[in-house]
C-alpha cells in the first residue's frame, strides 16, 4: 500500500525554520517519518533550500538609503 505524505506541511516546516536554523532535510524526514531520499527528491524539485534562503534574505537584508 502506497503511503501519502503531506509535502506542503513538511516544506513549510523546513522553510519556516529559517536559513540559520539547525533543521535539515534529515531532521524533517525523521519528524514526519518519511524516507530521507524521498524528502531530498521533493525538496530539490520544489527548491526548498532556495525559498528558505530568499525568505531569510528578505527578512534580514539591509536597505541602502539614498544620500
């Protein structure tokens, strides 16, 4: 029987953890009891790392003021 996983919830958990957090794809796979390789495959396809980095950058980037 094929199991279905809530990839949206896993992706949100990973992205919301933040760029500098210690939350890795391996931790996500253990939290949701999903095979690690499956998490890696979906994360790469949906660009979880890139989205997490961009979100961190938007929150922490300094804006240069015009003189």
